[in-house]
C-alpha cells in the first residue's frame, strides 16, 4: 500500500500513471469523486501491493534498506540492481509488502437519543470486518446500582455477522459528565456494588456481550484503592461467567501524576487485574483548548512507554481518534469551542477554501488554515494516512495488543485500508 502526498500541478490521472493503478481504484480507495480537484498536501492511499521509494541525494541502497528495516540484498535483487551500486537521485525502488502482524481492534460507537442513527449503523457495518470488538457507549451506572442502557438496534446483528465481540461499556456518566460522587457511591456502598455487578452480568447475558469494559473516570483521588478492590471483585465474578474484563485508562506518564482524571487510575493494578486496557492516548488538542494535534506522536509514545513499564505490552490497546478539530482564531480560553471534523471533512474544507495541507513532522499530524465567508481565520488539525501510519508503526515497535478507536461515525477510509495492510485483525467471537 502506497501513501502519496499530492504536489502542485498533479492530477489523479498523473498519479495513477505513476503507480500503475487506475483513477477509479484510487478514487474508490479514498472515497472521492474522480472529477474532484486534489488538494496540495493531501495524502492519498494508492491500492497497490507493496510500495515505491524514490532515492534522495546521498542515499545508497544499503542505507535505504536499513532505514526501511529490510534486507539489503533482498531489496537489491527485487529491483535488479547491485547492493553497492550508485543510485541516481529519483531512482524508483519497489518495496515488497511486509508481513502482517496480529492485532486486536476496538471501536467505540456513541448512539444519542432513543435510536441508533442510520449513519452510525452504516459506519458500524463498514467497520465491523476490521474489528475485534464493538463498544456501544455506554451503559450508565445509576445510583441504585442498576444500568441505563444505550440504544442498540441492529448492532448485535452486525457484530454477529462479522464475528465481532460486543463490549459492554460501563461508565459513571451522570448528566453527560463523569461523576466522582457516583463513583464513590458504588465503590464504597456494598449493597449498591453487589446490585451493579449482578446487573452487569444479567445484561451481558441478555444482549450477548462477551467483554465487560469499565470506563470509570474523574474519581476522587482517595478512591484509588476502592476502585482497585472493586475491579478485583468484578474480575472474579466476570471471569467465572467466561467473559473478558477490560478497563479504560487516562493517559499517564508516571504513577505520581496528580489530578482527578489520573490519580485513581493505577496502571500497575489494572495491568494485573484486567485482561486488557484501553489507554486514551488522544485529546492533547481538544475542543476547549488551544489549536494543536489531537494525538501528537511524542506525547503518545511517552504515555505508552510508561504503560509498558507497569504492565505487559500484550495487554495494552492504544487509543486513537478518528477526528480532528476546526478552531476559529484567535483562540480565547473559555471562548467558543472547536468543531470536531472527520478527516474526509477536513480535506473538503481545504478544497473549498483553496488551502494547502501542511504536515508537522514532530507531531506527525496534518494541519491547514483558511478564512471563512465572515472573514474569520480558522486552523484545522486532523488525521491522515501519514499520521495513522506513524501510530501503526509505534504500535508494532512497542509490541502492543492493538488499537482502539474513538469513535465510529467519522469518515476516514484510509485508516481501514492501512490497518488491513499492516495487521491481521484478531477475531474472538
């Protein structure tokens, strides 16, 4: 699979000729209309086996092979050249496909209201072949220990058709906010706690959930050990029923990291108790904060490297956003919130306002600016084929269990193509 970044003056026809593909195949892979104009800096996925590499000044074949993690002689033989032959700048090398490694893949889906919107149903159908788990968000804990269920509609059928394990996501959301007070109630009141665990098990059996996923956030720091005790008790009961148990964790970089989002999340304990964890490695750039990449590679790496110092890498799923944000400038703290945009919508904005997409190689994220019809300047940070490929490389490097997406319903076709190119998705159902 090739990633091509559009340069000034290029057309879909010229790009198709460059790679020996067709206009129709490239357009379909990127879910675009063939007649649409391309955006300078737009990253396209070219659906070919393997990829091509163009030699830069000062590079030898030996250096290129080392850079790409390939055997030099194999690369030379593949391209009909000698290992130590001088290669001119611009010489095209064919890079064979790399073996796929196994990975588990989860995707959250957040229905609103009393029904699952048709667009979310369609998104679930499209993603299901690429998923290990599907996680409707969420079953909300009530103060009496019962659960308030989200609408599920056809999600169970979709999961069954594609051998996807349903994940029962349990949260302490109350009035659309994570509630420390609610958390304290079920963590310390044994009657409420027992009713909650009984309700979870009966709900799992009723709907066919096979993984119980606790996304309990914003707890009182003093409830850290109470949360650990609750998880041990829950794990004992859940495992007796033959289910998996997983948890969601805030992105920490040390055990001593303070704050209500972090203090009660004990990485070492979760690593011992849970079958696996989802680490929410996103939202550095967020709707109420200043413009920046949502999941810059440096901070993501730092969190994951801390995590593998506390638990096995085989238990860690890296969180990944399927969205970006559009900020109106100038940014004012406490002012207007940024608008969430899908990668496809971001490219459409760049096309509409004739903006060039730039790429921040430190953050490994694309971005651009534009001026709207009201004379307001905007900046957009989002995800593209390059940024998600960087995350996939990090996942492989660290030997993680897999990746978990927040959330379905946002168009990012390149992600799923590259995911299948790099990984063989595990199916557990």
